[in-house]
């Protein structure tokens, strides 16, 4: 019986855990509304948007990598 590649699974596990940290950091863009003002609002949003784009790119890669990992065992339709 085939089983999942342990090393690949472990690497993906830690990538997911790192994503969890990245997503939690997004909350900092809205956590302290008293500190966001006319001077730093654009920079604050830019940080959020760039982080969001990076996270979605990494999530798409994770989706594909996890599909491949499982597809090595059995063909998923």
C-alpha cells in the first residue's frame, strides 16, 4: 500500500504553519485604528495589500503541491 511522502508532507505542514503566522499579521493593519491616520494610511494599506497578494500566491502554490502529494498515492479526479 502506498503512503504519503513523509518529507514532502512535513515540509508542507510547516509551510501551512508559516501561512498561519502571515495571516495573523494581517490583523495588524486594523488592530490599532488610532495609529492609522492621513499620514500613514496609504502605507498601511500598501503593506496589507502586498501581504495579501503574497499570501494568496503561496496558498495557490500550497493547493497545487498538496494536490500533487496526494495524487502520488492515487489519481484524484
